[in-house]
């Protein structure tokens, strides 16, 4: 289950990269937020809480 969540978070980060013209004005907010979630998930996996 935790590996599945990690894969989903990685895919969300790749999808949040501002590559389309309408999303360039968003800056790094979407990918930054998802990166923080990914880091939290990795820390939880390493500590064994997930």
C-alpha cells in the first residue's frame, strides 16, 4: 500500500510540472506542494509509520 502511494505521489509531481502555456503563471506552487508531500511520505516510510 505504501509503495502504491509513493508511486501515485511521484506521478502527481510529474503531472504538476508547469509545462503547458496556461499553467506557466502558476509558478512552482503545484509541484512544490506535491514535493513536500513526497518528502513527508518518504520520511514516514523510512521511519516505518506507514
